[in-house]
C-alpha cells in the first residue's frame, strides 16, 4: 500500500524536461544578420520570491552516548572475527546466477561451487566461532554429567579427604584470587549484557518518536507540495508584469540603452571626428576672421595711402613747377651760374611720388563675401552633434509609439499564456493525490500506534527473558561471591581439614553449588549466544555496515542484477524504462541533500514541463510584437546645405584672385623718388654757391618749401603713425591674404570632409549600434521568460517537494534496525558469551578452591617410627573426632 501511494504521488507530479525546443525564444532573433560580436547586455534579475519551504522535524542522527563505547568494542571484536571487506561482487554473482530460483542440483555446477567456497571463506570467522559455540554447547552437558558421576564415585574432587602439602596456603590464595578475578570479569559481562538489554527497551520510545516525526514529515511533504506548485504558476505574473512595464517604457529604456552604448562605442570615435571637425572649423573661422581683418586692413590702408599720395603728388607737382620757373631766371644763363642751375634743373624730375596706390584693385567684394560666410554659425556643429545623441530617448519614443499602442493586445496574449500554464498543472491531480496520501499516512499511523501495546508487551517479555538469562549468571556469581566470602571469613589456619568451621564449610558448599548451576545453565546460555552471534553478527556485517557506507545501494543499482534485459531496477519500476540512468543510490543522495523529488526521480523523462514552458511562455505572436520595434538615427545632420554653400562661397570669395604682386610691388616702393630733406639740403647748398641775389634767395625759398612739405605732410604723417602704420599694415595684410588664399580651398575641403565623416559615423556606426541595442532589448524581454522557466526548473529541482523525508525514512530504519536493535543485541551476546566462556575457569577454580573450605571426612595424621633410631613422621588417614554438638 505504501509503495502504491508513492507511485500515485510520482505519476501525478509535474516536472521540467530537458528536451530541446525548436520554437525557443531565440527564433525571433535569428534574422538579425551579421553583426559585430560583443558581450550581451546585463539583464535585470527578476525577484520571484521564495518558494514556500517545508520544515521537517526528523533528525535522522543517533548518538548512543556512553553505551557507544560498548558498541565500538563489539564492532572491533566483529572486525577481528570478520576482517574481510563487504563481498559485493560475490553477492551480485549469487543473485545473477540464481535468478531462476534456488535448485539443489544447480549447486553442483563449478561456478556455484566456487561461489559457495568464496562464501565459506568470507564466513570463516563466524564458522569458527559458531563451531566453538556448538562444541561448547555439546560438551558442557556431557562433561557436567561425567563430572557429577565422577564425584559420586569419590573422584574428581569428590573424595572428602585433603592431602597436607607445604604450599597449601599459596594454592588456596591463588585459587581464591583467580576465582575473584574471574567473577569480576563475569560481572562486567553481565553489566555489558544488561546495559544492552536495557538500551533496547529505552530506545523503544525513540523508535516511536522517529515513526511519529517521519510520518509528520511525510504529511508536511504531502500538504506543502500543492502550495508550492501553485506558487510556481502564480509567479508567471512577475515576468508578465515586467515585460509589460518594459514595453510601456520602451522609449526611455531602449533610448537610454542606445545612448549608453553610443557613449561606449560611437561617441569616442565621434568625439575624435567632431574634435577634428571642430578644430578645422575653428581654424577656418580663425582664417576667415584673419582674412576679414586683412581685407579690412588692406581697404583702410589703401584708402589712407591713396589720399596721402594724392596730396603729396599735388604739393610736389606745384613745387616742381615753381622751382622750374625760378630756374628760368636770366641769371641762370651766366657761365658759372648756368652749371649750378642746370644741375638743379636735372634733379627736378625726382620731385614726384614714387608709389602709385591709386592703381591697386579694390577689396570690397571679397570682404562682403567673407562677412556673409562669418554670419553662418559654424562653431555650433560639435554641440549639434552631441545634442543629437542626447535626444535619443525622445527620438526612440516617437518611433515606438506603435509598440505602446499594442500593449492591450500583448497583455491579452500574456494572460492567455498564464491561463495555459495554470491549466497544464491542473491536469495533474496533485492536490487530490496528496490528500489521499495524507489520509493513507494517517491510517498507517493509527495502525502502527495500535500495535504499540503489543510491542510493549513483547518487549517486556523479551526484557524478562534476557534478565532471566542474566539471572542465571548472577545466581552463579552469587554462589561464587558468597562462597568466597564465607570461605575467606570462616577459614582458620589452626583448624585441621576435618575440624573446619561451619562458615568455611558453607563457603565450600556454595562454591560446589555454583559449579553445579554452571553446568546446568552454561550450555543453555551458550546456545542462545551462538544463535544471536550468527544472526546479528552477520546482520551487522552484511546489512548494517553496507547500509551505513551505502554499499548496499551499489548492489541494488548493479546493472542487470535482476534480469539480463533490465539495467536499472528503479527506472523499470517508475518509468518502465530500465535503460534510464536512475538508481536507488542517486535518488537517496538527492533526497539526503534535500533536493526535489522531481530531480531525485528524474521526472523530466515523464512530463516535459520545460518543453511545455518553452513552447508556451514565448510564442511566435510575441516574437512578432518584439520584432516590430524599429529605431534609426539616419536623419541626423550636422551641417545644413546653407552652411555648406557658405563654406563653398568662402572658398570662391575672390581672395585668391587679388594681384598680390602688384600690391607688394607698390608697397615696397618709396613714397617719393628722392628724400625731400636731402633734396632740400642739396638745393640749399647749391644756392649758397650762387652769387648773392634774387636767384639765391628764391632757391633757398624753394628748399624751405620742400622742407615745409616734408614737415607738414611726410613728418606729420610719421608723427601720427598714419602713413607708416598703414603702409606696414598693408604689407602684412597683403602677405596674410596671400597665405590665406593659398590654404583657403584646402581648409574648406577639410571642413566638409570632417563633417561628412562625422555624419557617416552617425548614420552607419550609430545605426549599427541601434540595431544591436534593439536586438539586445528584445533579448532582455525574452530573458524575463527564460528566467521564469529556469526558475521553475531550478525550483522543481531543489525547492519543490523536497524529498528529505525519504532519506530520513531510510536513515531512521537504519538507526532502529542497526543502532537500536542489532548493536544492542550484539552487545548482549558479547557480554553473555564472555560470561559463558569465563564459567569454564570459574568451574575449575571453584572445584579446586572448595577443597580448602569444606570440612573433610578424613585428614592426614603423623606417627613416630622406631626404625633407624630416628624419629620419622608418616601421614595416615584418620576420621575426625565426634562432638555431641555436630
């Protein structure tokens, strides 16, 4: 009945299968294409709580206490008797060769004879000890009978005559001490046996406690299992709610993941590209500003130089004309004066402007173009690139509105899946089966409790029988001890053997009585000891020890032990499939570790719960919803077309078309062809060579006018730093413009290339990251279902229906059968057997010692001899004197 109840429990159980499923959650991600491999994103673990755990009361552990020392002594004795290891191979061969039944004729086969000899070799110690016990059992009554007959014939110590010897006192003391020591050892053996006998009765209550706690644990197991299964099905809501929450917040979650991953993978490269573009833009902007400043400097400088040159040209032209008129004076015709006048007239052509700035081209059109380009905000390109990524969550939210709108439909799908899971577990009648199992346990407990009075009565009779056997030994001990006490206390050295006192004679009679009871009881006790030794000793070696070290399970789990076509017994009994790797040892080990019954019995081979969850929890409809999530960043633009046109216009602003050679040629020329101060000094020196008169004064006046022109125009301009600065600024600006004009197309091309590279990085690499993160987000959603299925599997393996009560039941049986019964029985026969063996020396010593305490009928007397004139004493027997009070 108990096995049938367990089968009902097993076949109604839900378990998780390890079968692979082709429609697994990864199918929706198989079309992702070839993409760069990277580690999957971290998945938030779901908190499914704790499965309601069962607390089992049974502690299948036994500590015998002080009596354990006796148990160890007995185990050591059994090891001496039987030092051979457990004959696992021998037992397996015996079982396999006699599966068809035991037949006498079969034992004549050589292989069976070998097995028999191996068995006899293994049992050699028990056979020898058993033979000794049987010999003792047979010889003691025979020897006792012969001893009694012999004593009746005044032999074997029956003659009431004691020889007088010189060492009589030593012999008496030795026999007394030896008998006393023997009695002490017999007393120890009695205590051994009594302690073992009492331990059996005392452990009856512990046996009841073990039975009660084991049944209570099995009842807890039956009551808690449906609750645990219901908790497993209810926790699907945790995964469902997490999926709905993530879908509802797809914008911030997916956008945040994209933004975070872009910071790791794209932004570093984009930083480089944008920094490069920014540096080039800043360089270009700087060049534009320098170009503008140079153009403005050229324009303003050119205006200043043109105005000053025109004034200077007018002044020099007037002075040259006036000086020419002065040299037309008739005085200049004289021979000595004519040479001077001609010399002065020859230098008049030097009084003119050397650099003509009025011919240089205007820079107004290039300056206007540069002003237009600078109005474009090129410096905002980098900030615009970063702001595009920072706005990723909003962009993702806008592009996933269809997913959020589909949440009611997704919720309906998930609710349907939850109903299917509950329905799947409901199809197994777990709760009714467990209820029936609990009823069965209650009935079995009541049935066992009804036997408790009978067990107590049987134990009482057993206790009485064992105590009776010990009382036999105690009776013999009493005779020995009383005999020793009376003999020692009543012994008088001065009294002759025929005149010993009554107390001493009583001691000797008690010793002889002890010998008689020893012959009466010893063989009976030895028969019981031999029987118990053979039975319980072999139980210890062939059952208890292999059960303790689990070698017994190895025999049961030996492949094909019961049938050549059935590999494993337990797998055949549970699944009708003996080829499954399910053994009693593995089941016990799993239950001992408090794993679930699902894992211990490998029920995944029957119910395939994992396969069902893989098919149901994540199906094709959900995969389509997850695959509908689409996000792209291809519309991000760092530089609009207007900015591109401005840069191109800047490159084509005409700065490169300016005739810088003409500018530099005019700038490098002197303002006048001759130094006016030097010219005026020369003119004045030449005037001094002329005779005094109007011509001299006129030339000196012209020299003074030229100095005045220099002072008022040239020197004044030098003092105001207008002319010199304008000229210097014009030269520098022209050179700056010349350098800018050479680098301008290259700079603009570099700017556009850098911006194109940054935009390509966004539209390609960033989009690649978006695809990866979208797939990672989908995998995260799928992982919630995977976590649930894995949690269900792990819970069924380790937490649901923890089968510790089964291993506790086996351990409890081992404790009761071996520790309570077998160890105690072994200790009992060990103590009682020792007493029986020690009765042999006790008999001999008691017989020897009784001679020294009992009153003899005759004694040795000594007479004087007349021969050889020497006094010689010859002993002779003589009857004791008769006293009226005897």
